[in-house]
C-alpha cells in the first residue's frame, strides 16, 4: 500500500465506517430474523426482549471497560481485540438451540461490540482536526444505518438461499475477520505512521497544539485521568445525558421495527423496499449533522454552539414518531419514521463527537465508554418495557414516549456542556 499524500486520515475514517457497518450487520441479523425465530421457538415479545437485553447487558457493562482498556493499550490493539471477539461470537450464534443459548451468544456478542464506539471516537480524536471531526463521526456512525439497511436485504437473502437462519449468522460473522486484516495493516498513530505525508502529520499536530493554546499542556499520552476526576465534571454528565437519553430511541427502531410492522399486518418479505428507508434517512442525517456543524464552525461558530444547535434541532425532529403511532398506511408511516431517524442521526452524530471535542486524548475512550454504558442501561430498561407494553397494550405509547425523551437530552446538554473554570486545564478542553 503506497503513500496517501495528505488524505490518509480519510482511509482511517473509511475503516471505521466498515467496522461500524459490520458491527451493525452482526447485531441486526437477529432482529431481521426476529419474526422467523419467534415463530420457530414460540417466543412472546417478552421472550424476544430477553434476548435483546442479554446483548444490551454485556454492551452496557462492556463500554466503560472497553473505553478504559482502549485508553490504556491504544486504539489499534483495542479495536482489533474487540472486532475479533464479536466476530467469533456472531459465528457461534449459528449453534443456538433455544432461548437460553441465544441469550448466551448475544451476551458474548455485546461484550465484543462494546469496543466499537469508544474506539472509533478515540480514533477520530487522534486522526482528525476539529473542523473535520463532525464529518468523521458522521462517516463512521453512518455505518450503523448502512449496516442495518444491508441486513434487511442480505439476511433474508441468506435465509432463503442457504436454507435457514444458522448459515446467516455464520456468514455475517466472517466479515469482521476480513476487516481485521486491513485494520492491522493500516492503523498506527499519526505521529509514527509510516504512510502519512509530512504535510498531513504537521497539520494534525498543529491542530492539536491550537486546541491546547488556551490552557495547560495536556496530560502525558497514555495516562488516563481517574474516574473521580472525570465524573466530577459537568461536561462528562452532559455527554452521558446526550447518549443515555437518545440512543434508546434508535435501538427501539432497529430492534423492533420489523416486529412493529408485523403488528400492523405488514409482512417483512412484502415491505423490504420501504423497510430500509428509515435507515437510509439516518445515513443522510449523519452526514447532514456532521456537514452542517462543520459549516457553522467554518462560519465562525464555536464548536460547542454548533454541536448544540444540531442536538436541539434533531430532538425536535424525532417528534415525528408521534404521528407514526397513529398511522396504518405503509408509505406515510415509513415517511414519519424516516424524518425521525434523520433527525435522530443528526443529534447522535453530535453526541458522539462531544467526547473528542471536550476531552484530551487520554480520556476520550473512557468518557465515550461511560456514555455508551448509560445508553446501554437506558436501552435495557426501555427494551424490557417495550416487550411488556407491546404484549399488554400496543406500540402506540412506546412511540409517543420515545419521541419526547430526546428533548430532555437536548435540555441537559445545553445546561451541562459549557466552558467553566476547569476548561483548558489538562483534562477538559475549551469548546
């Protein structure tokens, strides 16, 4: 692989995109096959929710652990181990024989997949200047909706052509192993990377220096600040709120959309064309959020002001889930979901960028991980409640509640994410 002059960071961004796509393809294989698995194993919605919760439990506990692990051993090795782990877990799911074994294999999958978002966020902090981080986060985060959209097409195809659900888990699980070969050959820190041009390296190091110009020098690389230091900062809690109160809405859609359509009388085989529209809309929302925030920064807005504007606007757009709760016609229902997922994705891109915007490199993985844990905890609670409410009532109160929670997240970000006396003093940056 030759020298890529001045743009090698975007190859790193592309690898993070592919990682996220594979990550989501592996987790969505179960959700897309959900109607078939429910029928074969005679599961209720509550039983189906238990399998999802098993994944979420490991994912929740794993994110702060993996974030801390990544801050200590580095992005290259940390993501390598995470992807290898979850790829093997995805393939092992093909041996599941009932509710307990599905729960066990999904738990293992969640433990490995927990490394992806802290690792990708940390890589963006290492490889991208401030003005491009919104774009870079949009790029890798769009892999979630790309992966979900691909799963809707690929998994039913594998199910039909390979004779059942077991080969589908096996095939999708092998993709991470292929990605791992590229990652190991491509990723090193920009300071020491043998294939980065001198101009690109100088640009990245100059941007880091500019970030620290308003405060004390950053901590020694590789030394992560303690949890007490991080949790005493209101900015940390702002990041936690942004993820913890918005991510459950996305997972409600990705985990339950097929089940929701089935509850409305739509067969997944007959609605596949429209099924992926909300996921495509989320991709567009990722890039809109990243691109528009970068545009605002170039126009002279501060990083914090630009991020907050997109978070508030995205939260308002998610309110389109309310009319979706009352619709029974497929096209307008999908259109409402598409507006909501577009808006969520713009908000999510900003929430994911905040750790890299706010914290020094030695703390990015830790903060991203604990925010991911909050998102996982919220998703576990919401998943359990969705199973209960859907079985005993309907999806209508679920959608109405989900539409309003991001507004609370936006309000807390406005209050907590701001410069204070500790900004620019070695842990949290001026934003």
